[in-house]
């Protein structure tokens, strides 16, 4: 009964988050079609003040600790050098063509840094919701394999609500890519024991891919400056908890993936 109640609450948080993000996209679309800045402001409020801070960060962080879910922000039982090496190789291989295209584009480092910061909200802030809350709750109810599949499916479907900010997410090919990529992200998280590093890998990959496709976010607008405090709090909280050793981790072999090389 307790597991079912937690599952219901988790699904309600997910639905609320997706609904608010959808509303933010609708407002932004209306701001363009009707040429009214009011709708753009409402979109920013929905996205940057309610959807992400409340339903993707605060509530998932709070519930994951309240319910004593298993999670880890930084590797504790894995060799950090090996973890960093594997994640670096993974990032390079996944983005090989995009890296080449980005180098050939002649994009300056300064513009790329602004671009990198400007889209952090789109690539890292949903990890507490999907990985710290949805995944472990599903794992309690339907097992490891199905929870990875369902969490990845919920992640890819969430992008349908981002029809304005990420129209490519409406296509079947991108939906399949998002599904497979998030499955890989969860597996990397279970192996590396680090939400911080996996979220950074996702951000680096996303920033490179978006820039390589010609969509460089080089403007220091309202959303850019709103991103900075949210991201500082997001990573700052995880780093602080890791230093204080308050991030929960369970060394059961059926929870964290282990690979032995003889």
C-alpha cells in the first residue's frame, strides 16, 4: 500500500511538471503569434519559477530524502579516475560528428560558454525528477528492467510538451533517440553512482549537439540570468550533500551495477 501511494504521488508530480512545461510552451508560442511580451513573461514564470524549481528540483529532492530512496550524487564505491575516463569516452563517441561540425563552424569559445549556460535548464534540471524520484519508485513497484524502460519512455514523452522550445522532439526518430539516450544515462548513473557527472555528460552532449545543428543560444536574456541561480543551487546542493556524506547510497549488488574485470 505504501509503495502504491508513493507511485501515485510520483506520477502526480510528473503530470504536474509536464503540464506546467506545456503551459510555458503555449505561452511562448502565443507571444510570437500575437506579438505580446506578456505571454513571454508568463512562459518564463511557468518555466523558471514553478515547473523547474518546484516540480523538478525541490519536490523530488525532498521526497527522495523523505522516502529514504537510494541515490548518490558522487561515486563512493567506484574508482573516480575510471568513472571519469568512461564518461569522457562515452561523451566523445556519442558526439563525435557533432564535435567535428562544431570545430569546423568556427564558433568562438565565449559564445559557446554563453550557449552552454543558456541551455542548462533544458538538459540537467529534470534529473532529480526522473532519476532520483521516478526511477527508484518505479523500481520498487515493477523491477529494475521495466523501471529503466518506463522512466526512459516518460522522459522521451515529456519532450512532446516542449513543442516550442524543442520542436524536433515531436518527431519519431528524435523520440527514439531520447528514449535510448536516457536508458544509457540511467545505466551510467547506476554504474558510476554519480548524478552530478551523468547530468554534466547530458549537458555537454546537448550543448554540443544543439550548437552543431546551428541553434546557438548566444543571448544573455532573462532566461539566461534566471538559469544561473537555479543551476548554482542545483549543483551546489548535490556537492554539499556529497561532502557531508548525506546523499544516500546502498551497496546492494541488485541496486548498483558492478562490472568486474579480471
